[in-house]
């Protein structure tokens, strides 16, 4: 048998995220409040940006007063300019991670990956993308992506950027120098049994004493299941303003941005004209050209964000038209994959777009994520959204005879009369999620 090595060219398509795309994805998933805070910071550092009906020009002119900066000289000092950075306190988890990553020596080629990983961490501190997907997107070996992830997992808070609860707990335990490896391995290996409080079974299979289990439980109480929760603003959902307002015209719903959320960013012509000024030295002109390019890119990204949000919102509200017209019982099951296929977008784009966005409808204000729901079987092979079933259960129990409350089996029968077939245990699950106690406890 002859064995030989040959090289064959193989064509393949890969998606590589540019820095511009990473910045756009960051802006896309921001709430309007986050975006407003972000643009306010940029307005303070980029003289090329201005807002309509907002006279900030005088402040910039004062910062670049010709008596202080001689535009004809070559003695312009960046350290004295408005681009001087100030120490800031992080407002959220991602800002905190970016502050830490700036102090770490990361290879140049891995910096975009590190940025992407941080942008893919949710408010609870977990990584919502896979190593394999990141590797494919950046055409980078998996080992290098893992090394980059490990750098971020070594940051504070402990457990951040984990891909599962078990990994987060393991990282947090390893940070605690007072815990030996045997205890750490015992906790990780038996995590499910500890969570289920199956102590008898655990005693039997592990052979340890009950005091050892008690010690493990005490340690687990010091672990945060959501390492990023301390950075979530407690006021995030207290004061809520809609991002989108919908209107009905000719039996069709249409989305529009709330006027309060219009940023109306424009280019400042005063500083744009300075670039053409013969008296402006080359170094200052280059600074202004860079800021002009950054300003134009930001305006384009915000407009693209607006277009994407409205496009997705229009599809969702017209897909859920029966809900808007007839009520909660008519909410259809909808997945992000369905929206992605219909709009020819990536599913991750849908996820980022609906993140922290609120919509004002004739039936109240909802998170855009509200309209995405799992489903249960319907007798005629249609599907019924879980939210609709819960609403039926809630309304049914609100009208029950308190002296003879309905059992889960009777609720199941009522649902079947409406051509909705689900198991009794599913009824119990939905009832518990609604915060409704059992029939025996409801009885007066």
C-alpha cells in the first residue's frame, strides 16, 4: 500500500467580525438609556459630534480657544486637550471588565476576541456564545480562544465568563484558598445531589460523614450562582420608558421610535471646517479627521440600529396581531429562529435587538422578549403559547369557588375542553410559576 501526503485547496466561507461590526453589535444590544449614556460620553470627547437643538458649540470653542491653543504653532499638546481621560467608576459589569482588560498584556491578534467575549457576557456574568462559534468567526484556533477566555475568567468578579453554573462554581471555589482540592472535587462531582438535597443517597455513594456534607453546603452558600448580578442596576426596571410605540392603520400595525429616544446626532460644521483651515497645523488636522471619521461611523451605526429594531418590531407585532386585537389567550408561540428566517437575519442579531427593549401597545407596555414564547400541543396540530395557557389558568382560578377550589386535574380537563392538551404535572408547573398555591391550600 502506497501512502503519500498531498495538499489540496479547500474553499470555505467564514464570517470574520471586524472592529466596526463588534462596535455595532455593542450598540445594537444597548437599551435606549444605555445608548444615551454612551453618546453623552462620546459627545464630551469628540468635538465633531453635536446634537440638534442643543448648543454645545460654545463649550468646545472654549476648550479650543485660540488664545490657549495656537493653531499656527506646532506646540499642540494632547495631554492638555479635551481628550484627556478621567478616572471613572464602572456602571456595569462590562465596563468593569473592560477596565481590567486594559491592564492586561493581551496579544494584539487576540484583543478583538477578548472584546467580543466580554460583549457576549450577559447580566448574570455568563458567556452566551460558544468557543467553537467564536473560533469560526475569528478564524482562530480553539486553543487560543480558550486561552483568551481563561484570561477573562481570571478577572473579577470570580466566576465571570463561565459557560455553565458548574464551571462558575468551580472557578469561584478555586479562588478561595482556604478550600482544599478534595472538597472542591467533592462539591463539583456531587453538585446535583447537593442541589436536590439528596443527602441519604449522597452518604451512601460517597462514604463521607454527614458533617462533611454540611461543610460542603456551608461553602456553597458563599458562592454566587450569578456572579454578575452585583453589577445589575437595581433601578433598571423601575423607571421604564418605551423604546417603540405602535400604531394601527388600515388593519395593520406599524412601529415607530418614541420621540423621547431620538438622539438626533449631527456633525459639528465648525470643527469640520477647521480641517480645511490653512492655519490649522497638520497634527491638529489629523486629530480632527480621526474624530470626524469616528463621528460619522457612530451616526451610521445608530441609524442602522434604529432600522433593525423597527424591522424586527414590525414583524413581531404583526405576527402577534391576534394578541393585540383579541387578548392574551391569542398569543402565538414565537421563536427567534422564526423571526431570523423570515427577515433573513442571524438569530444572534434578533437576540441582541430585543435585549432590554420595551414596546408600548394598546394592551400595555411589554419587553420585546415577552412576545417570544414556548408552546404546547393543540388538538388540531396547531400550537398554543405557554403565556396564553398560563393566562387561561390564571383567569380560571380567579373565578373558582373558593370553597371548592379546582384541582390540577380539573384545570387540565378545562384546558382540554378548549382543545389544549397538556399533562397534569405541566398544569402544576404553570400554576406554581404563576405563584398560585395548591387547591388544598386555597380552600377556605
